[in-house]
C-alpha cells in the first residue's frame, strides 16, 4: 500500500518489475544459447562412436556379426568422468553386442538412419542415448545405441550458468541503480516544490515561480498558486471584517462608558453610585474582552496572513510602547522599569506591540501595589529576546502550560481579566516562529521570555 501511494514507488515498481523479468529471460536465453552448442558437441561425439561401431559390422551366413576389437571397445568406452554404454540390437530387440537395450522397447521402432537422441535411465543412472539404424550391406538392418552418463554435461552446464549469471547479474545491478538514480533525479522538481512549500511560514503566500516548473507539474503548481491567491483574498477580507467589527463595537461601548462616567460624577445620583460603578466596571471588562477577542482573531495565523514580516528593532518598539503602560503602573503604584538593548528580530511591528502590551498588562494586573515590573530586550548568544518580569505571586509550575489556553485563569486571579491575553501572546509567538518560556522571577514572581532562535544580530 505504501508503494502504490508513492510516485517514486510506482515508477520503480513499473520499471523494475518488467526490467527484472527481461533480465531473467535474458539470463535464461543466454544460458541456453551457450549450453546448447556444448550439448550438441557431446551428442555429436556419441554419433561418432555409433558410426565407428557400424564400421565393424559384417554379414556371415545371413547373420550380422559385430567384429569390434577389444581395444576399440575400450577406446570407445574410455572417459574421464562418464560411463559409456554400447548396444547393438536386431530390429526385434535381440542383443547382438554390448550392454543390452538402453531404451524402452517401443523406442526401437522409431530408429532411423539419422541419429535420434534420448534422455533415459540405465542401471539407475541418468544417461544420454544416441540411437541410429544401420543397414548392413546384403543383410538386415541393426540398431546401434551409444549412451553416456551426464556428469560432463552437468559440469559444463554449471560452468556456463555461472559464466553467464555473473555478468548478467552485474548488468542487472548497474541497470537497477541507473533506474533508481534516474527516477530520483527525475522527481527532483517535485521534491524542490515540496521543500519550497514546507519551508514557508503560515503568512507566506507568494506564488510559486513557474519558469523552472516541469510541464507535468504545471497544473498542480497553477492550482496551488490559485489557492494561495484565494487564501490571501480571504485573509484580507477577514482583516477588513475585523477592522469594521472593531470600529462598530468600540464606538458604542466607548459612548456607553463615557455616559456611565458622567453619571458616576453626577451628585444627584449619589444614591445609585455603587450601581453605576458596577455598570462602569462591567462595561470596562466588556470593552477589554472585545478588544482581546478581536486581537486574538488578528493574531491567529489564518488572520495574520496579510501581514508582512520585516526586521524590527525591539528596543525602539518597546520605547514607542512604553508610554501606554506608565499610567496603569502609576495607578497601581508599581515600579515599571526598562533594561533595553538594541536587537533586531524578524516580525510584524504591530503584532509585536500587541504581544508586549499583553505581557506587560498581565504583569501589572497580577503584581501587588508597590511591586516591580521590569521589561528587557537584547541579544543572548545569537538569539534576540524580550523579557517581562514581575515580583507578583508567580505561576505554579503545573499550570504554566495551561495559562496559554483560551479563557484559562489560575486561582486567585483578579476579576477584571478575561483569560485571553496569554493566548494572544502564544498565537503571535507561533506566527513569528519564536519561542516563549515561563521562568521563575528573581524575586518570587514570574518571568516571561520570548526568543527568536538562531537569528543573527
């Protein structure tokens, strides 16, 4: 199943299986082509022996006599590896000379003046038999059989087999390697396009270049580019919707909050001041929640596709944002300090300001009156970083991963939060390919550290 789901596997399957079959057939043909002449030579030797015997046949009183000298018989039977059997038979199967009939009786009727060859068994040994009919001058015909065991033939066949198998196997191996290499090189454009797409961040939707794209992959690349364009358009539409929703929601809420503040300051409504303060507090929480939800939508990778990433100076970004934190720090009598060094990081300045705002707001909310919050940035090793440290109650270690979940709030949290700030931070961190860590603060509290791994200053 895994092979059929892979283009490379399918190509190799469709190429190597037929190729292997062709190579196997080629080995069979080569073996037979080389072995057949050797068999013919051995068969020819048997015929020569039969013809030599036919020269020693004579007729005596209408009776065929085999006048084969003992030395000639020994010479015909002499062989280094095989045993030689000789028989001279009358047409009716009567033995005239030799070792008896070497073939079944019915084979005698097939004997002709041209030699025939048979594979048979004699005395429990496999033999090759040459048989021919010889007409004795002035007398009846006789059947001459010469047989030998198969050792020479088997040894020769083995040598020929290995002599053809080794070069054919080497050729097959080289061919297979060439096919595998060729398939790999041929699929390089597919791997290149896969690598391009795999290396992209979630907000990189520029089209794939078509100039170097093979013709076979062109429909796929065109379809991907069309999909990228649709995603970019959808992202832009989402941003427009979020911007419009933010405007439509914030304007009436701001008006409502202003009216409630006016009512809270009206001396004629002092009896209802507690109720108005609670309404004002609830409106503030609702405004903050809507702001957080809208920011979460913008910070999600799908919603941030339209944003371009650039080189951002973290020191300048924090300095430009510092003013917005000071009033909240003064209101809570918190010592807000900055330890800033120049550091360049890849990111979107608008989203990074929102990340910083959520981290600092979170620290100011959880740090008790009279506490301290410190914001840092710089480069540690080759990694740009932002740190926000406070001396508040801290975060238990078993809850440090949970605080990035939406709407999760640890116990004893202030009642004016909504549990979305750190979720927004995590979305922005992931969008930038950065990493966020929660560490113990130097004085009881907690330290949030955002780093951009492996970036040069």
